C-alpha cells in the first residue's frame, strides 16, 4: 500500500540554523510533491510544489529537493526563525490525478530563540 | 489571491443532530473542491472530491449518506454531517483547486459532538 513517512518526532533547532525535514514515500509514483505548513487549529498553507522532473526548487528561505530514485524529498528552511515553528506536511499527487493529494502526518518544527 | 473560507470555524452540537459546514473560494473559481478530516496528531484524510454540478466522489470507508456534499457553484461547497455522533468529532478542512496540483485550504472547522 502507499505510504508517506515523515519524522514523527519534533525537530528542535536554534534560531539562525537550517532546518531540514524529510519525506519518504513507498509504492507511489507522484507527479507532484508539495509542502504545506500547518499551525495548530488551522488549515494547511501551501508553500512549495515540485514536479517529478524537477530536482530542486527554491522560494526565499525555503528549498525543496525531489529525488524520485530515492523516493525522497527534503525540505530546508535556512536562517530559521521562531516564527517558522509549525508542523510541516508533505503531500503527493499521483500521476493519474492532478489534484488528489495524499498527506504525510507531518513533522513539527520548533525553533528556539 | 486564492483565499478559501470556512464557516463556522467551531461548532458544538448534540448527538443526533445535523451540522452543515460551508466552504467558499473567495477570489477564484475552483474547478474542484475537497473535504478532509483530521484527528489530533494525525494526517489529513481525504473524505471526498467534488466538482461543481456533479456528485461527489467519496473515498473508501466514507459513508456518503452520512457526509452529504453539495457543490452548488464554482465558489461554494457544503458538507453536512447528518445524525452526528461523538465519534464524528474532528477537524474538518476543505480545499479548493484552481488547476493542476496546487490546493488552497480553508481554516478548518472544529466539530464537537456531545
């Protein structure tokens, strides 16, 4: 069965450092991989989308990589700030359906001042 | 742009009653709208996909008679939880898609059934 795995334990880092979150998947051939931010009691907010034929994408302090051979995506936040503290969700869209998303459980990031 | 609203943000109801949740795309027309449910510390689980003017497609294990979805226009979808029970208590989130891939999520509705 399809499986998306994200680190279940919270990631604690110091302000100013780079946070790296991992998303691994099995039994899946996604056309798109997306990262979302979710704050407690709120809906997810879209951050970045990367296509299967793209290796890397950047947006301001965010960088996403997509390795379809390893079936893994890495999500980096450089120069992290306490305001970056949230849960980050990885979501995959299948090749056959362009909008249907399957989410991972998310990884909580805590950035300490 | 790409703002999605949900109403109400929080609702408490008695067991056996029905609750309607609205999802609106405020500044764009959504080709497709989605309804998710999220339990504490769990991932978002897709419940159903709906396109304007057609019947919703429900995910396996989701009762279509219990979770009624009406997609009346390109900017409005409603989810009605019929005869709600305490196990239906959850965080319900809708999203709207403009096109390929990207979805825009509403702020969610916290449903508590007593």
